[in-house]
C-alpha cells in the first residue's frame, strides 16, 4: 500500500513558512512499519490543486492533504476536492454541529452571549461544507473537523483510494493523521517495516557499480538498490554510499549479495550502516 502527501499553501513555496509535515508524516508512518511513497507541494492555485487532487483520487493510494480547508478567500481545497470528484459541496451535519459547539465553547470562555445568527458565526459554518458523500476526521485540538473521501473506484471498508483532508496547522494535522492511521489503516501496520542497509564504498565510480546494482535488483525482487555519491564528506572524502532498502528479511539477503559482489570486484569498503 502506497502513502502520499499533498501539501497546499503559498506560504510553503514562498519560504514564509518551512514545511514540517514531510518529516513528521515519515515518522508517523515509520512507527507503524509503513513508508511514504510520494510528496507534492502546490500553492493556492485552484486549477493546480484540482489537478493534483484528481491525480490523488486516481492513484489508488492513501493520501493526506494538508492545508487550505478553512473558510477564507485563499482556502480552496474543499472546493477543489468537490470539483476533482465532480460532486457538489454539501453542509455536513456532524461537522456543522461540532463548529457550533466550538463557537459556543469560545463564547463561554470569553463570558459573552453566543449568537448563532451573527454574520461571522454563520460564515464559520462554511468549514463544514465538504464534497458530497464525505466523512469527517475528528479534530482533538478545536473540534473543527477534517474530512475524507474515497475515490470512486474504492470499495466500502477498504483504505485504498482515499484522500484525507486535514488543516495545515501541525498541532491539528498531526493528531488527525495519527487517528486515520490507527482507525482506518490499522490492518496495514507492520511490526517489521522498511529497512535500509548500506556500506561506504571508496575510490569507485558509479558506472563501475551499476552492473552489480542491476544484478542485486534482478535477483531480489521487491528490494531497491540505491547509490548516494558524495564529493566532500569531512570524514570519508569522495565516496559512494551503496545500499539496499525494502522489507527487512529481503534486505538481509540482498545485502549479502551486494557485499559479496563488492568484495569480488575489489572495491575498498568503509563503514556499514543500518537504518
């Protein structure tokens, strides 16, 4: 099962804010034996957001979309999700009730009378306008729900082909993503997840190592071989970190093949690394 991440917002692309979602989502997935397959960053451009969401729904992946689900003019994600699915926006009754509950709580904290008909309070209900058929994701921070929609090709009860929409704020997004992983994706958790095992290779060109890399992948399906060259490492100087990644059991066998191949061709080896 592949997991994807879509990060929406001009503030990331302009550099006003540094992305924090990628490393956190990687960590949340890794804690459950899972891994992130792809990431996209897109600004507050409705056409681009809609196109990326169409791709996400069509991918068959489990995708987390962070940002743009508020009710200000620069928040387009809810509308774009509806357009990508070719369905209308509809007021979700549970999400609406949660927003009203939140507004009532805030009024009580401030010691003022809650007026549900006040213009700004009515405007806040737009945050409960989701694509028709969406279900909610609870928000433990302030009760303002996120939502998720399965792709049209997905079957009920399956975690495949769903896009989960959460706010851009990490304090809200991360516990909401955890909730999804533990309530919708628990059957995908693995005790033994992805593993990397590599070795530092000195004084060798990547072109020389390519035939060995191809051989390892051919003999160990499901394992990926990677090569990370460095030209100015403070300790090892010019070198290549050569390794394999994948399921832990398969990686152990593939790494044995890799190391034997390096020794057979006389490559000078440095430290070995396991992640």
